[in-house]
C-alpha cells in the first residue's frame, strides 16, 4: 500500500467574503498520478497555490511527508521536494532555454556551474527539447512547456504540481505531452498532482481523480468511477442535461 505523501485536512481559503475552498480533505499517495478536475472557478488552481506556498490557507492544515507546510514560503516548499509547472510558462526571456534550467539547478542545490550545465542539457534532452540554446521567445508553446517542465524537474521534486499542461496544444502535441508526463512518473518516480481541462488526457493517465466544484470536493475515485457520479455530471453539463441523461 503506497504511503500518503501529501495530506490536506479541512483546508479553507477565503478572499474577503469569497470562499474559494471549503473544507477540503484530500490525500496524495506516493508515486501516483492524481487528477484534479472541475469546472472553471472550482478552486483547483487555488488549491495548488496553497500547496506550493503562494497563499496560506485560511483554515486547515497541509502536510508533506509528515511535515506541516501550511503557510511556508514557495522557495522553502520547493526545497522540501514540491515543484510546480504553471499553466502559462514564465521563463526568463533574456536567457536561453538551457540557462533557464541552469538557474533552477543552481538555486536549489550546491552544484558547481559546469555540473549544472551538464545536468541542464540532460534534463532538456529528457523532456524532448531540441533547441536548448534558443531563447524562449524563439520556440513553440510546446517547447516552452518542455522548458518549464525541465526547470521544475531541476529542483528534484518528490511531488510535481502540474497546472493545465495541455492548454493551447493541438491533439498531436497533447498525445506527446501525455506520454512525457507518464515518463516523468514512471522513469523518475515522481508523484504527479495534475489539474487539467483536457478530459481524454487526464482520464487516460490519472490513476485516481478528485473533483472540485465551487470550492467543495464532490467526488473522488478512479476515472471510471467519477464520470458516472451524478454530481460530477451536473457540475460539467448542468442539472437539466444530467436529468435528461
């Protein structure tokens, strides 16, 4: 039985009078691919923001590998073993792609520059980036995402938070991206917590799925189980459609 790597207990997040998350209880198991889905505004990205320290939770507790991380700074959480791939890549455009990855390596370790350079090229090769010397504004969106992923992997995470990695990719690129995330999980042994709107991708790869709607967890189970749950159908398709179905 895999150990619990990340645990959210009664997690709330309020922005003034708006409750973005309402009492979320959730576990992420060591080595799994956990999908986090829900309609726009469900609270998915907010939950990732709490886990990697962008916001502190208003109430509740988040623990990672037995240590509480609630309210800790993003760089502290990163060094504990949690990295994130953002929906909108934000590279340093004045640097080359490989220099972006070298920066992440140097930030998170005591590696000498020549060793960091070698490691960065290997990581970019692992993610399938063929133009490491180009600047991010000279490559495609798919390659920007590869650089973003390599930069996250440079921090040697145990848990990788993936936020809508498929956004803006065409069907062929989505297929390649799915295989790349599978490779990260299987070959590197990294746990993935993955927010996604491209349902065929996440339903085909995630081992377990958590569904949020209006800040509330409404379902949890295998992909096959959650797609049959009435509340999930209503959240995505509307009450009238669900009743007709």
